[in-house]
C-alpha cells in the first residue's frame, strides 16, 4: 500500500516550505544550508536579526538568526548564525 507521502516509485517526498521572517515580513527562501540561505527572489533587507521557519509535512520549526551579510537587492544568497 502506498502512503500519502509515497510517490508511487517507492520513494518519499516531503512537503517542505522555507521562510525568513524580518521587519514584519515573510520572505520565501529557496534553500538553506549550514549558515547560508538563498532567497527565492533577490531583495534588499536592512534587518540584521530575524527568524528562519521550516515547515516539513506540516511540522513547523522556527529559530532566531543574525544575518551576517548585507542584502542590498543584488543577490539572493545570505549568511547567518543561529542565536540559540
């Protein structure tokens, strides 16, 4: 029997959403790695602190971060450190 998360090929695929919360805005994140993220769209962000939110199969996790690179609208990539 195939579960809801199994795609028919014998592999599983999770529903994953990534967001950055800064300056009372929710910004879509395309990918995250250790200490680095990539925004879905390049934009200017003046805040230095915010929260990363991951939602994996409806399981929400949030953690505070400090953005350590300047986001001036010319790049999607940013570096950060966790505050917890």
